[in-house]
């Protein structure tokens, strides 16, 4: 009645295998597939907004207030999202790096460091903005305005291959479509994280 192959003897050591990690896969067909496709990936209890087709990298159907009524609206919002994401990524890296390297760079250039006595960057939160020349702020606003005008001109051109945030810079950018999609997805995901930070 007892199968000896099913039981280990007390003298044999137990052999355990490492667990195998498997990605969960859900296979849906028929009317269920159509229902899943019409629901938002980010908020599965809400329908996917009509303008969010999933073609843009990072598009998971998140528009609970229905701002994107058309493809033109969607492209304008994506353009703004990419700009804000890039600025947030620069700020997320620039703030701590400026605290680390300000004194070293100032010493090399023979200038006085801008950091406060507590080694903090001048800001609204930390104080010390009076140390920064108004010419610097005018220059920053001027450069930002030029970049924005250039972006708007590229966006409004009749180029069918234009994607939001494309300034034509191709240094280190993949040449194949799969690599470009991967890079765009990484940029938007990292940018969203930086905007939260």
C-alpha cells in the first residue's frame, strides 16, 4: 500500500531545489479580451480614455479626469510632461551634486563658494538666494524661453515623425525603433519618478 518511491528514508539527505521565478501570465480570449483592452491599465476599474491608445511609451491609460479629449490634446500634454520630466531629472541630480562639488569647483576657478555656512545650496527652502546674481536668473529664463520656442516650432511643423519632446538631438540615441521605444519609456518613467521626488 505504501509506495517506497514517495517516501524518503531517514538516512537520505533532503535535496531542495531553488524556487523558479515565473512571470504571471493571463491569457484572455473572446469578449473578456475586449473588456480588458477597454479598461485602463493604471486604474483597472475605470475605462481607458479614448485618446490614450497605448501607442506612446509609458501610456497606461491614466487620465481619470478626462483631460485628453483628442490626439492633439494628448500630444500637448505629453509635450508638457516630457519638458517637466526633464527639468525634474536635472533638478534631482543637480541639487545634491551642487552641494557636493560647489566648493571644489569654486576653489579651482578662484571664486567664492555659493553654499551657505551649513553647506546647503541657496534656495527658497534654504535661504541665501541673495548671493545669486539677477543676471544669472535672466540668463536662465532666456535660455529656457529659447529652448521652449524651438520646441514649439518643431512641434507645430508638419513633420509626421515628430514625437513629443523631440529636439532633434541624437547623441547616444539608438538608431533602431525598438531601442528608441525603450529609451523613450525609460525617459518618461524616470522623469515621472523625478517629478514625484
